[in-house]
């Protein structure tokens, strides 16, 4: 891991192996660097200690592969590549973007529209649910039980995108079970990157919001220039790898791809640029019910400031996520300094966080995609 004082003055002299004795979360390359960084670190040290005490809660998943995907990855006994390889998913379809070797070859020119699960039907939600939702989902265990998927299935690695949207909508009062969502739900989705290569998994929103037309505007610098303004219709679920499965038959009469006038319960529109620059274009036909910014990194990028000011002005519920609790705390501090108001939704663990640890964290804390969330 990197020295916590890297970039703050003199060059690092060695590998960062010297832990802070109090929090045991940050490391330094030398004693001089640790001493020089103390004025900064003392402001976060106690907070990081508290987060370290919650590691078991953050790592708590119901899956049969949980220990492998959490503790062993964090301890470098496993890698994301080895986890995927054991399941025949390494550098395959939508899964190829879940490790560094896949990420290095990723091209946003080839959006993930027509990809399948590359799994047997028993392991994936390739068709509609057997029964509609009768109560809200509060955990991965709830979701897997509803969709009759065994807990050894890795589909949560990709489904954390739509399930985080579902959970965020619940938190701001947009629940279909309580009739708080009408027949339309408009969402502004800020800063998409990897998910642009996995768009097919958003088809699961059709099951999560039955009878609701969902329109998502995805805006961010990662959208390819030639796809700016493109509309996409998703009318089916990603298929399994079985030729005789009913999902293949159903897909023959469905459309997924550029919009062609076919009515769909789920439509997406892509916008290249920052939210504050493209907002006027995005709301010409509709205003959002919810703004969501997955893995935002708000404290790391000054480009977020005008977008935060815009969200405050339009006064639409907004939910942000990040890889760890500390990133959310720093982001929350930035938002409160810009808006002058406390958060409407405090920092909290996302029950639908991705269950495969992120490698190479700068903190000795477990990090997961969409791990914690908060809202304004």
C-alpha cells in the first residue's frame, strides 16, 4: 500500500510498512514521514479506529464464497482475477471489467448492452421473477430468496448497480409497495464508468419496479463522444448460457439496444460531460425524482462542487455512494461546507454493496463498490 504521506513533501524512502500504532489503518514509509503527517492524520485517526472496529460488519455477506471474496482478497491470499477464474468468468463478457486485466482492455465504445450472464440458468436471473415483490428487500439474502438463486451464485458482483438504485429509491420514499412511485420513475445517474460496460444488468430494474416505466439519464465524462445523447431501450433480462432456456425464446421478441420506437419499461439516455453542464439538456422533457451518484469520490474531485450546488438548488433527493466509510465522511464534509446544511441521509452501510473486495486500497480497511451511502 502507499505511504499516507505520499505527495506531501519529500519523496518516500521505502515501502509503506510502518503502521500508525493507534488506528492501524494507515501506513508510512518512514518515521520522518509519519511525524510530518501527524497534524493531518490526528484529525482522522480516532474516526478510522472506529471504522476498523466495524470490519466484521462490513465483511458480513450471506454467500458461500464470502470468506474467499472478503478476507482472502484483503489478505492477498486471493485476487479478483483468481476469484473469477475459478468460476469460468475471468475476462468473459460483462465480467471482464471486474479485474485489472479486464479493465486495461475496456473500451467505452462497446457498451455492455447485449451481454449475457455466462452462467447456467439456475445461477442467474435470466427471466422474470416467479412472483412479484410482496415486501421490501433489505439484504442480499432477501433478494436471492425472492429470485430463487442459490447463495453460491456470483451475480451480486454485477447486480449491486440496480440493487443500489432500488435501495436508494426506498430510502428517499420511492417505494412501489407503498404506492409512493406512480407509473414513472426518472433518475439522474451521475458519473457512470464501469457500469457503462455492464448496462444489461440494469434490466433487473424491471423486476424491482413492476409496472413502472423507469428512465435513467446517465451523465459523466466517461460517456463516449459519439454516444452523447443516445437513447437505449432495455426490454429483457441478460440471458444465461443455456441454449434451451426460455430466456432465449423470450429475447427473440424483445429489443435491447438503440431505441427504435418500441415501448420499453426501461430506457436509458447517455450524456457526456459534468452534471452541472448538461442538466438543462437532461430536463427538457422531464425532471428527476432521484439523483444518484455511485462511487462518487466527491472529496477527491473539485468538479463535483458546482454539481453539488445545482442539486441543492433544484432540491431533489440525492444519494451518493463510495468505496469505504471514510470516503463518505470526507464527501459529507465537503457537501455540508457547500450547502451549509447537514445531510438528510446520514452515512450508512449499503446492504447491496458489491461482495468482492477492491484490491490495493490506500487504507487498511475493506473497500467494496457502493459500500457506504449517504444523501442530501
